């Protein structure tokens, strides 16, 4: 397949008188072909085509051994033909033909022949067009050259073209000739989605291939200064082979300098820079200001809404099984019903009475099918574990003695007064038998289940001694497991209580008042099921019990364990929401001052008490989702 190349020259001329720049393709006075010459530059051969003024031209290569440059509005009469045949020159011949374009413009066609398949390059400087071809050293060079390689773009100095009397800026846009290529092998169509107020870059992004580049047009180079915006847009129509209609509201000039940019990206940038968009109607792309497209879209929507509202109203009834009609009514009103629609609820039968257009009724029915679904339920199980451990050890001693000196015992004192005396751990009469016994050291263990005693005395009772050792050790372990369980619907609070109410009496102003306090195990929870099969729960767990070992005015103390929290737990999993651990250790000693320090005998004057108590509380929670 031969390669075709399109070179479009857009010239914007501005006279000193303030005239508007000429659009590309506008009629101008015909220029004159002055000279065709050839020269050798290294390994390249160059053909220069000189005109009297800068001209628009189109270059093409109909076959690998021929290259054609068409000059528009050029008279080819009396020009100097300075082409010289040279074996080093890749061009073998140059012919000039004169014809007319379809619009009546005069065209001078310069046809150049090559001695081998080559791809010449075209550039221009002021009013001279240069065609350069480098002789290939390898026959495969031609086929290895990329077909879509963009040619260089050159900006010509306008002040040097016309002198000080006029200013002109020109740019040459080069890209593959899509129309000629389409005639031989139609390219893949560039998709343009029917849209309003968009840019071509958005429409041409492939939806099925996210990894593909956003812009896929042929690379082009642009350099416009003060060029007419409408002429530039017409140029893109030639490049893309699209049917383009430009809105009359599109006006102004554009300054662009882009190098090797996909043509669709270049068009996208120019449209956005000038607040333009496009709409697609069949095979025609219409370019207009964004405000114009937005107004047209708004008018189309209003017209469509007006046509839709002009339909016939119908009435349907829908009885709900799970959702509440009064809760669904505002949802339907806000999302589905039209301006002419209405909805009424019958709370007795949980029915909705809907009046609206047929398509709105279908949408309302579809929404009700999705909303009227059974709510999943959650079964929440709590475990309250209480453990206590008690240890106590007590060791004490009791001992006492009595002694008397009296005449009847034959052991009077060697004194006239007193001649009798009594001593012991008690107080008694001055004479006679003791009224009772009493311990000199009374440090025994109350309620002891183990004791050992020793009693010594004289036969006449003059001296008595008794000793008692008591000991007590206790150990206990307690474990209490409470398992409240409750089931509820999603986002619905539930509570379960098990226990008793304890009467509490209070006296005020000689009036007895009885109030009741709860001593119970309770579980209150509000679950929320998430889409990831987890449950968010607001939990209040309490365990209260009366403690009759601590009574105030006949009223028992209420011991309470409570946990209030919010947790996220997966379905069927167990988590600990709280715990309390209490440990109490006590060492006490009752003793007789100073005497307990006696070596070896100090234990006779003291009592030891050792206590070690601990209590632990753990609260577990397990949610299970139940779907109907």
C-alpha cells in the first residue's frame, strides 16, 4: 500500500488597516511560479520550488517512485526551470502541469520522479518549498520506516514575507491523508459517543480497554498564531475525515504550539481552551459553545419531561409483607413519583395506593420488590463468668493461771497484813474460792474447729495453770456462669431480664416507705448487620445481686457488675467486651504489748491471721445472623 501525506497550509494575514485574518482556503490573488531548481546536499537531493508569494500546497506520493506537490492559486507560466540531471541526485525528472480545482482555483502540479523508492520530506521557508530526499543505502529502509511518522512543522516569519506593510503568520499542518488512505483500506472508525458538552478526548476513550491510551489519533504538529478558530476546526475535519458542522456562535482566533500530539488530543485541548463542546447526530459532529449545548440539552430534557407527563394516569395497589407502608411512602415520593403522581397508605392492611404514569408505576413496583424484603435477625448470646477464690488461716492461744496464799492452805504470807493473797488472770474475792476463771492471755480463734489444751494445778488449789491453742484454716472456690440470650431484628433494640426486686424500707417523718430495686441479670442490645457479614452492637450488660452479708438498716447491699460498649464482631465469633479482676491479701496480728517479743515464748502472747481473696468477672458476647 502506498503512503499518502497531506500538508495543509493555513495562512492568517493581517493588514495594517486592521482587516480580519483570512481563513484557510479563502480566495486570494494568484501567485506566480518563479523558479524550480535542484542541488546536492551531502547524500540528499533537494528540489526548491519558488513562488512569488507564500502559497498553500498539498503534497502526496501516489507511488514509491513519484512525488507530487500541488500549488493552489499559482500561475505556472514563464518560470525558470533550473533542474539539472545528476547521477548523485535521487530525483531523475521534474514536470509541471497546470489544471483547475473543483472550486475553479488554478492549480500548478509539480511532479517529481525518483530513481528508487524513497519518502521525500517537505519543508517551506517564506515563499520557497523544499522537497528533500535522501538516497537509501538499504532497500529495506523504506519498509522499516513507520507509516505514521509526523513531519516537522515550521512557522514562517510573517514580517519578512510582506515587509513592513503587512503582517502574516503561517503554519503547516502535516498528517496522513486519511481520505486517500480510506479509499484503499478503511481505517478503524474513531468512536464518538452521542453526547453533549463533551470533548472528543472523552468520547474516544475506549471503554472496553482501560489500559489503552486515552488519545489514539495520528500525531500532528501545530503552530498557529492568531489563526481563525473556524478555519482551524475545518482543518481537523480534513485530518479526521469526520463530517463537522461548526455553530455560527463559534468565533475568534487561536494561538497553538503543539509538537507530535495526537490529533484528537489537540482538538480536545483547543475545544476546552475556547469553552467549546460537541454533539453527535448520526455521522455528523456539531461543534458549538458549551453554553449553547447545555441550553439545548436542558430544552430537550424539558421537552421529554413534558411529553412524559402528558401520558395517561393509572392506579395500582401494592400490599407490603415486611416493610411498613408509612415508612416506604416518603421514599417513593422522593425518588419515583412524577409531578402528577400521588401515593396513599392504608395502615390497616399495610397497602400502598399509587397513582402515576405507566413507566413510573413500573419503577415504583421494581423499587417495592427490593424494599419489601424480610430483615435478617440476630441472635445475641452473652456469657457472664464470675469466679472467686478465698483462703484464710488463723492461729491463736489462750492461757491463764491462778495462785493463792491463805491460812486454810497453810501458805500464809509472813506479814501481819496482808497475810493472804490471790493472783491470776481474773479478779475475785479477797478470801474464799475463785468466783470463776479468766484467761491472762485471751488470743484464741473464734469459731475454731481445732484446739488443744493443757491444765496444771496443785492439789490444794494454791496454784493452777491452763493453756489452749486454737487454729482455723478455710479455702473456697466459686464459679458462676450466667448466659442470657436474646434474638432481634436488624436495627431493633432487644432486652432480656432475669432476677428479683429487693424491697428497701426507708423511714422519713415517721413514715415508712418501701421501694424496690432490681437485683437481676439483664442484657440490652441493638444490632446492625453490615454488608460484610459483621454485626455492630450497642450493648448494655448488667448483673446485680443482693449481698446480705452487708446490711444497712435491715436493707441488703446490691452488688452490681455492668458493661456498656459498642463493638464490631463477625458472624458467629465470640469476643470479650469487658472484665474485672480483684485481688485482696491481708495479714493481721493480735498481740500483748512487749510480751510477744520474748524469745521462744513470744508466740504465747499473739494471734496470727492470714487472708487471700480474689474475684474475677468476664463478659463474652457472640452474635449469630439468622436469615429467613
